């Protein structure tokens, strides 16, 4: 076994068993929960590398589970949604979910997304642990106009004050800060940050940028750091702050 634990929370038994079977084929260890209350209990008892979370669950729904998890954890969260749950989908992303998959889904697409998130999370950790005596010294922090992104502790400081980021917000800000003044389309951002070419729509990128702006901009309605380049995409205006 890889030592990677994944939690699958969904009230549909067939989905839980299908995902568990395929994840265990990939040598991951998978626990299952049939409602939000059980998911929260399991998340308290064990540290997971990733959580697959259905939006519509009994007792405690997926949005509330995500909100509570984000109070104490930056674990990657992949949400499962139905096609008619667009509003809930956006709410889920806005409170800290890293990605979503629409039902009915391809099991191979879900597994690919899970692998991509685990790979990105692992790469971030390995990059920040390269400061051994025999290895290369990695850059410890990125700074720009009062922002300091600590790459070792996964922590953001704004004018000296610590700002909590989700795992995906951290990756998104790191990408922008390492490419100042470069303009990227939503598809390019998704490909680089989510490590996938499959962009179902651009809401994923837009919601994460909106959420990140609330944390780093003085006035999110008139952003000066993550700037919209109309008709193209976004850029990080690091040199203008």
C-alpha cells in the first residue's frame, strides 16, 4: 500500500463501492462514509490525503462538511455534484473545495483528477523539503508588495499577518507569484494549477480567483494584484504594488 488514505463520502452505496474498488486497485487506502456526520467523524479520527465529497448527503450536506473541514484542514477536497446543482457547486468552491466532478461521471476521469491533486500536493511538499545538506536549496518564500508566501510552511503573510489558504489557493497564488506580469487564460491556469487538461467550464478558476482576491486584495472589487486582462484571462501584477 502507498500509505495514502482517501475518504469517500457519498450516500449512494454504488458510488462509494465503485470509487473504493478503483482506488484500491491504484494501491490507495480508502474509507467510506454514507452521510456527512460520519464523514466529519472519520476526518477527526484519521488524517486523509484527499477527500471525495458528495454535495447532497443526509444529516450534514457536503457544503457544510467542507466548511467545517476548512476550519482546521487544507486537505484537497474533490466534490461530486449533480448537473442541476450549479449554485451549490459554486458555493462549494467558494468555501474551499479544490475541484468538482459532475454526475454522472467517468470513473477514469475521477481517478485521473484524484491522482492529479495528490501529485500536485506531493510535489509542493517535496519542493519545500529540498533543503538538505546534500540536495539543492529550494527557494523558501515568494514576496511581493506586502505578500510573503512561505513555501516551506504553506503559509501566506499579508503585511505580517498570517492568512489561511486552502491547498488549491496556495498553489494558485504560488503559480501567479512565480510568473509576475505574464497573462494566462483560464484554460492555461487550470492546466498548470489543477494539472489537468479537462476543464468542464471556467467557474472553477473564476471562483478560486475570486476567493483568493478576498484574501490578498485591499479592495477585491478593484484588484491590484490578480488583475483581469479582458478578453484573455488574468495576470499577477507583482511589480506594480
